[in-house]
C-alpha cells in the first residue's frame, strides 16, 4: 500500500525534470566558461602545481556562485511577473475541499530559553489566529527539555499564566521532559510518539518564531488541498533588530531572501528543503518516516544528527511525500543574533551538523535533489575554507614568482629566449564577471523593491542608500566570516565537537576587549599578509585589498556593528528600514514582553497520551529491501 492515497490529485508542478535539467545546464555552462577563462589566464608559461590547485578550487567556488546567480535571475523573473514558482501560473491561494476537517498544533521546542521572550512571541501568534471552527481546530504545545532547574521553574509559572491569558483564544499545553536525548529532533519525536495521534498537522516554531494568523491558515489550507504534501516551508524574515549588524542582515533578508527562495523553489519543485522551523508538516508522515538514527562513530561527524531538518526533508521525499516551499507569504518571522560573534557561534553548530550530511550523500533511496541539499549545505561553509585556500595559494605563487628569477633559456643550444606569452586580456573580464554574478541578486532584489513597495523601505532614495550600505558592510565582514568558517570546518575535521546551547537573541553592544579577544589572530594575519605582498609584489597587494582591509578592521567592525546606538540612529535617518518596521503586521504590533510572573502556579497537564512508535530510519542499502513493508510512496 502506498504512503499517500493514490486517488489524491496534487497541485501541478509541470516540467519538473526539464526545469532541473535546464538549471543544471545553465550552472554547468557558466562554471565551464569561468573555468576555461581561468585556465587561459594561468596557462601562460605552463601550469605549476600550485596553479593546478588554484584551478581546482576555483571550479568549486565559481560553481557555487553560479547556483546563487541563476537562482536569483529565475526568482527575479518569476516575482516580477507574479508567477508561482511551482505551477508557473499566476500566484493564488489554495482552495481546500469544503468538507475537510483538520486539527493542527503549533509546536515550540525550547531548551533553557528566555521564557518571557518565548511566551511573548507565542502569545502574539496565538492571539492573531482567527477563531477556532468546527472544520479547523488549532492548539499550541510548548515542548521543553530544559536542564536548568531555575529555568524550568520559571517556565512552569510563565506557561501557567500564558494558559490563563489565552484561555479564550487558543488552547495551550506545556510538557517538560527530563531527557535532552536527540536534542530538538528528539524533543519533536517524543511529542509525535505521545500526542501525535491527536493532530493532522504540526507547525514547528522556534523559540524566536512569530507567525501571523493569516499565514498559519494559508499553510493549513494548502496542506488540506494537497493530500500528497508532507511538508510546507515558509521563508522566515528576521525582525526586531536594533544593532547595526542585525539591521543590515534584517534588511538583506527582507529585500533578497524571498526572490532567491523563489528561484530555488523553481528548480527544487516538490523536493524542497526544510529549515527546521516556521514550517508545517503532516504528523502521520513525519512520525512514520523521520525517526533519525545515530550516525556511526564518535562526534563531531558521528552520533546525533545535529542539522536534522535537511535530513527529515530528505526522508519525507524518499517516502514519496512532496516537500514544498511557499515564498509569497509575508507573515513568517524570526529573530537572529545581534552581533557577529554570536552569529559565528551559531554558525559553528551548523558547520558541524552540515558536514555530517556529507556522510549521507550515498544514502539509499534518497532523491537527487535531497543529495544536492546535503552537498550545498556543506559547501555553504566549506566554500569559505576553499576561498581562503585559493587566496593563500595565490599569494604563495605570487611571492615565488617575485622572489625566483625567471629563466628564459631552457636549453644550452637555445639561440632565442622563451619569452612568456602575455595572457589574453581576460583577467579584468573574469574579475568583473565574477563580481557581477555576486552582486546581481542584490541589484535585482533592489529593483523589485523599487518597483513594488519602495515606501516600505523608506522611499526610493533611502532604499538605494540602504542597499549600498548593506553591500559595503557585507564586503567588509566577508573576510572575517571566511576566517571564522574556515576555522570551524578545520575544528570539525580534526575531531573537535561543540555544545548545542541556546542562542542569544537579546541585543547588546560588545566591549572592545571582547571584540579584540576574538579577532586579533585574524587582524595579525591581515597585517602580515598586507606587508608581505606590499613589499614583494605590490600589484598583488592591491588585488588583495578587500581581504587584508577586512581582517585589519575586524575588531572595529565587530565592536561598532554590535552598537545599538548606531543601529537606532540609522533607523531614525530612514536607513536599513524594512516592511516589518514601516508597515508592521498586527502580530508584530502586539508583540511585547510580558511582566515576569511571580509565584508557583502550575500549568494544566497535557492531553491524554496515545502512544505510537516512531521507527528509526536507515540510510544503508538494506532499506530498499524493506520497501514493501513501508510502502513505495508516490514516485519520484
């Protein structure tokens, strides 16, 4: 028997294979052109071993750039014309069957979080939900596996008060489990095994998630309308940022993320990815197919699967369920770290989880696009190490050419020297083309904002100025993030693991001492790098200006970008404004931190349990032999 009712008719996704093939050909052709150009440049006088290394590393990084470039181009075209990236028809809301009845639960896993901040976001979301009807029932469930005794006590008191405040809006449940086994994935798995039978759909929220009621109902309607849909992901946009770093990233996400996500959705079609939150899924499908096994070996590359979301999406797709992304919903929000050091600390955890995915690339039965997700997730961080390697190898090659006197007579009988043939005039076109590919998605995102709602960003002039400011800031911090990510990748590869602690979301200005303590190695490397190239090969020194300048300015960038004062002054001047500030939806207008609750009130007990098993999945070849017992799914 199939996992999905064969009589169900899914929303159309025409030309799935064709669009993936076209996209792959565009990326391959662009990468080949860039690689051939680099080969022509390096080939003058013959390729040295170092230049061969540069060529190989360049192929990986240029291919990575090409994927983002073509995703941005496609996303721009679809957004400009108002086309749905899946059906390619004019975007419209789904129409679920009139006789459908569904039960949905908003689940929020938390672990040692600031519970007042958690309660504020969840309360705003629940209050924004339309009234519960007989056809569509919605509840909320807070799933705690906190380990700090004081935090647990505060959770219980705060959730009891929140249950009382939401009594007329949405039924709220609270559960604390004493074990942190499996981390967030284990927390959700425990819920599915104990209470999953109560619900048809499960909308997963992070501790910092906020979603509008209209968006929640839109997601439920699409799940009801398409019985083949296992998971539906939204595009979360950061909000409530006050620091310069937070506001720059918030602006970039608001302007560029929906367009890029539209391009990704076009070629991923019904094999999209899962970001771990602000997504709705079918509880039955998730319970049957997303039980995560431990990876063989010791951490960091073995043990619990840390970046569980990619893997759960891949398992659902393997079982035949569709995994889609809605890129046109504007009511999906999250918070983010307010300064570079906390942002890098969060990335350190993701580096470990995403590198684990390389071990799953050959997993049995996985969809091709799921394997691409695994590879791209790892490359998101490996590309920094590759970029650093290219720069280091290029510097060594330039220094060797400057220090070693060239020999133009390679034979004793040679009458005329072997003068090196000047390379074709390809260096500037390659550099300009690469820079254009990097910046084009930003330019197109700004063009869309200028055409559609420039007033949401403070007007056309302020929008353009904000985009230039964000681009400059991104360029300056790129070398520092390259160094951080490279170090993180090396730490994982040599066996150093990391604790998965809750992230800090409260804005704070970093002291100079803390900024210097984390950046002085990179600054020292930047100074030495600049001095060596200036002394021996001044031309190469100027080519490296964006790199050594960003490293030398690392401490001031970290310190000043964490400033809440600078961020707020920019807002007062109308810079880095975003729609969530200029035209805030109701759910954000009502988002205020509640007063800490005193006393020892206890929350109401959770519903009666209906236990069921959540079988652990396998990535080994014997999975295919067990297919008849599990169901063949609905095809690829």
